[in-house]
C-alpha cells in the first residue's frame, strides 16, 4: 500500500510536457532580462562607476528617502492597519479598497493626484504654503511623500493580515488584568504581530526605493535633490548606458536580498495555511 502511495505521488509530481513547456518559457521570460544586466554589466569599470559623484548622490538620496518614507509609513500605516483589522465601522470595506488603490494605480496618476492636493495650487498645498511657507513639490520632502504614498499599502496589508491572524486571547487576558488599550497595543499587540510589521516595512522600503512615476511627476528629477536611483537610471540611459546598468544592478541586488530575507516567512506562512 505504501509503495502504491509513493508511486502515485511521484506520478503527480512529474510535470507533463503540456505544463512544463510554458513553465520553462515563463521562467525564461522573467529571468533572461535580469541575466542580460549581468552579462552586459561593465565589470571592469564597476568600482569606478559606483563611486562616481552622480551615482553616489542618487544612492545616498534613494536610501535616505526610502528610509524616511518607511518610517512615515510605519507611523501612519500600523495604526491604520489596526483600525481596519480590529474596529468595525460603516464603510470599512470601502476604506480598505481606497487604502489599497495605490497598489494598482499607475504611479504617474498618483503623482498627478499628489500635485492636485499638495501642489502649490492644490487643495491642501496652497494652504500649507500660505500658512506655514511649506512647499512640497520638487523637493526632497516631496520625494518622501511620493514614495510613502505608493509604498504604504504594502505595509498596511501585511500588518492587517498579521493582526487578523493573531490570537486575541493574549490581548483579552491583558485587558482583564487591567491594562489600558494603549498598554495592550504597545506591550501585547505590537510584539505579537512584529514579524508582520517587519515584513511589511521591508516590502515598503523596497517599493519606496524603486519608485519612479509618482516621484518624477510630483518631485521632478533634480540631481542631488530629487533624483533617486530609478530616475538616475532613466536619465543615464540617454547619456551613459553603462552607469544605467550599474544603478540597475544595485536595485537588482537590493531586491534579491529582500526577497531572500522574506522567503522563510512566506514559505512558513504557506506551510501553515
């Protein structure tokens, strides 16, 4: 009986050619362009190009803005995820849909929307400039705003999923012992869903690092001030393709490292399901 089970399982795991052929084609379609970066990379001049002033400026600015955007997303996104996961209120499904819209919205459209609201003549932007002298478009702060807008939904979805999967008995026990809601959230809820927060923050940071459309629309492409790595890649393609390849390699390495670091979490989540 055991031998029959083994043979049956081996038959199920043996891929038929009808599925194997398109699977290999799909893998080649996704992997070959990335392999092209490695093949065409200027390895002999790579150290020199990585230390070029404009490359270092783009790297430095990208790392700074992505980190600040992630911090802003954590500050606003974790409470928002808690609200969506734990509080029942009219229109919660609609709010959840609106929060996740930046995931599917073309980034350029997001940049236009930010200009209409936070631009110098925008609904909120004109008030910010007249009352506080704050102007966000075409500034480093504008880059942070654009990146946070497109990246925060990744954090919210991850944290909300972790909150929904968390065991409420721990929070109920803390409340029974007299802990306030803020204490329960700070001392019980956050440690309980910490892996989800970390995973969401990493995805948020990676998305912010690679943001292009909303950034160039809302913040422009000014070297040293708003020119992040994706924007530098776009500009370098016209004048210095080798530098564009080097910057693309940096983004590729960051993406691979992030996916590798989150692999165990995804695999364990899939096994648990």
